[in-house]
C-alpha cells in the first residue's frame, strides 16, 4: 500500500491530457506519467526519445510561423531572415495586416459606431 507521500509524488508527475473528437462530439481526459523534469523524463524514456519529441514539437511551431509569414506575403528569404535568430519558446514577430484588422473591427461595429468611425476618419484625413 502506497503512503500518502508516495501518492503525492505520483500525482505530481502525472500530466492531464485532453483530446476532442468533434466528429463524434466526444472528448476524453486522461492522466499520463510524463515525468517531473527533463532529467526524470530522460532517465525514464531515454535521451533519444526526449530529443526526437522535442524536434517534432519545435518543427510544428516553426511550420506555424512559416504559414503565418507566407499568408502575410513574406518571401522565403524574408521568412528565413525572421528565423535566423529563432529560439524555441520565444514568441516571434506577428505580422499584422492593418487593413484586415480594420475591416475585422469595422465589421463588429454597430451601424452607429461605423458612422462615428467614418466621421473620425474623415476628420483625421482632413487634417493630414
């Protein structure tokens, strides 16, 4: 029989993982023992497993960044330049299309708010 301390130690290393199956309108949450630290995980699973999972996870993040920059119209060279100083876990620059952001904000306004926004824009353009 496990002592309370042993049970507490086991709970600490357990990680909650949830997945949804939208096509079935179901989800499940399970507890998985992934270790308490890098050292613990390496001792349990081996450095090859830890490193290959690290590479896979980082690649997914890099691919997401590449897609975001492609959609923003950056060239492959510009994207490479963005990644030249890449560090996993550090947020990269977001490319924001100001026209798309304005259109999105405008679409959420009431007709009255839209009219006021146009009036303010006209006033600012008149000052320019």
